[in-house]
C-alpha cells in the first residue's frame, strides 16, 4: 500500500509499505477515506520532535471504513464509517477510567523514552515519533487501529466526510482547551492561533457561554476565516499591542481564560523573536514559547492559561514570576478525544459546530508532500489540506 513517510528533516515521500495486519484481538483495519494535515505534524517534519526514524508513516487525524475486525471488537463491523481519535486509549487503565485518555498507561509501546523527557510516558498516538509509541500513522491507504472499541467512533449518516474528519483531533482538542480551561458563562476568552484548533477552541468557548471571544494571529486569511465562520473578534499581533488591546476590551482586567493554540514554533516580534529562533536553531532550547508568554502576561489576575499547542521539551524566558504573582492556573494536555468525540459528532449533526470550512484544499494521497509544503508556508490561504486515496 501507499503511505506518506518521513525520510529526514523536511523530507517526505509517498512510498510502498506492507499492508497492516491485525496484531491484537481488539484491533480493526480501516481503509482511509480522508485524512488531514495538522500543525503539530510540522514540528516532527522539521526535526523538532525527537525519536523519528526514516520510513516512519506520519498522520494522525483521519476518517475511514472498517474492512477487518479482531475477534474481541464489539462496537464495530466491516463497512462502518468511523472517525478515529488521534490518541489511543486502552479503556481500562486508571487514566482512561478518569477520562485522561492521552495519558493511557498501556498504549505506548516504547516505555522509557517519554520518561527521559517528560518524567512519565504518554499514551500512544498515530504517526508521532517513537517517544509516543512509534505507531504507524494514518496518511496511508490502510491503518491498524488498536483498541478500536474505545478510539473509533461510528459517524452518523447525516454528517459528510469532511465535517466528520475534524472530529478526529482538531475539534476535540479545541473543545478540551475551553472545557478544561474552565470557560464559564459570561467569561472573556482570548485564543492565540487561528488555525483549525484555535478556531475550534474559540467556537467551543462560545458554545460554553463565553460573553466575548478574541482570536489572535497574523495571517490575514485565517483572521478573516475566523471572523466569518466562527463569528468572534480577531486581532493581528503584528498590527497592535495585544496586551494593551486585550486590557482595553476587558475594562482593564484582562481575559478570564487564555488558550494557546500555536505550539513550539510560535513567532513573536522584536528581540525575543530573534532570540527564540536562534536558540531553537542551535538546539539550546526546543520550543519557542512566544504565544504562551503573551497569554500569561495578558491573562487577568487569578485567571487560567491553557496550553493546547504541542511542545517538545524546554522553553527559555518563561514568565514564571507573572504566573506566580498573578495567581494564575496553568494547564495543558494532549487531547482526551474519547471524552468529547461522541458529543462533538452530535453537535456537528445538529449544526452547532461547523468544521467543513477548515478544509481549504484537497489533494490525492500521492501529492501529500506538496500538500504539506502548501500547509507549512500557508500559501493560497491554506488552513488544512485534506488527502483522499483516490484524489
């Protein structure tokens, strides 16, 4: 079968790889219907996530048709159209039982690597380095899905493929940021990043009752898309003083909840931008935390900052003094999608959550390397590229 493989820093190729096989009784094999790019993929493609190996299949956000099931699979049958959570959860360990699915104790097949970097191992995730299990990714004709009764979700007939696709990762990640960030009715929420996850976080905050939501970015097409499809306010950080503007819009207090949805390659401005880029390039720090810094400084006293963007290790010039002296709550997580996906599918079906606009471009799987280049450089207003096996 064909699969999109990582072959080194900034090198991708569609190659022939062996077809997946059932390995455990709770596996299913899924034929890809649609997959999509994700901003966190750019971190591993660019060499910022360690423990990638030449030939690794990437991709983690996908929709497919079940073509084979293991003997212990109870909730799916051949022919089912399913959206699959990017993180794999066993459904039985302490973390899964407490709805902390991305922290599963049993799905990372490379225990020890995460401990060395994070202090503990995370759960397994499709196509995202050997630190997170080394599972083959989803940009392929067929995908093996472990623990499918917990991680694959049947899509109602009334939902189109593209809309359902974003329930795999972008929508639950964004929703988690607003939910675990503690958004309450009447809150003012600021979101850094107008990509798919940032837009979904903004929409989630609105649905959870926020009185005002402001999204921060610098890409004009993304700002315009957010205003049009999400319906919230936007700010271009290259054109205004974000901290001053947010204070002005909140009567001097600052947002109640700040959600960072940019990640380890965030760009700021001025001297700190040059500092972060130089240190990351020299591997003196792994992450550029410009958006997190700004979120911590902008957040009101006693507020909450939630980090959704992917970070890999160490960040310099973190405003720890602001965090402590302002009494902030700082949280972060990889998505606990199994907790949210059924509810999100219901909201998509009801028209409360719109996701299809995120798919700005479509390409066949054979052209996935070109799609990632378009996505990386945001050419032609690209927000997400959707790949389909047959074009």
